C-alpha cells in the first residue's frame, strides 16, 4: 500500500501539472486549442474535419483527454478519502463522514479503476487505429515535438526556457502535493 499511495500522489502531482500546463504551456498543449463545441465534434464524426484538427487533438481525442483527466481526478479524490479498513486510509478520511468514506472506497476500488482501464484501452485503440488504418503516427510527434504538415499552423514553442518552465511547474505541483499530504498525516 505504501507504493500505491506514492503512485497516487504522483498521479495527483501530474494532474495538477497538466491542469496548469493546459493554461501556461505551449500553443498545442493549451486546453483552448482542443476545446471543441458539440457541433464541431458532430461535424468531425461525420467525416468533415478541418486540417488543423489533425495537428493536436482532434475533437474525439480531445474528448478522450478531458474524460481521462476528469476520471483520474475522481480516482485521486476518492483515493484520498478511501479506507481499506485493514491498514491504510487516505489522508482525507478523518475530514469526511463515514458515508463518504464508504462511497469513496467503493468508487475507487470498484468503479473508478474500471472506467480508467476502459478509457486507457479506448485511447490506445484509437492510437493503434490511426497508426495502422490511417497511417498517421500520433506517438512520434508527441514524443519528438515535431509533425510534418502540408499546411501552416501556429508553432508550439519548445525552447530550453519552456522546458525549464514545465519542470518548475511540475516541481511546484509535486511540492504542493507532498506538503499537503504531510500536513494531513
């Protein structure tokens, strides 16, 4: 359980980082660049996509990202309030009612993990579909930061100062989570 908690706190730190990076990160990392209206999603599903939707997250990929972020947040929050009634309890259990602890524990163990496994499997299946069926490697541009396109789009800055900013934001998020957990224990 010690490692379960450590990994949970790491996910908490990464979620905080991604939240802030969604507002402070590079152009294609910002939530505003892949926040689509329902009509844009419907248009995309019907096969009428715009070229810029192939640069970052397309409308369905964006929906998947937001779902992953939301359900990871639910999983972290429920974990912070869970109690296995044997040896481990989340740091927030003493601040919430027994009913909340029971519900959080049930959600964390029975529902949240299954939803996350489904969303991860769906995300990986979509990446595989794009790679094998559409001949579009989505992973390489994500790792390298570059994608060859036949049209002009805004560039996403990837300088050493951008990387330092990202490292600083992550360190602040990790320090916050560490401090919060230490304070609560």
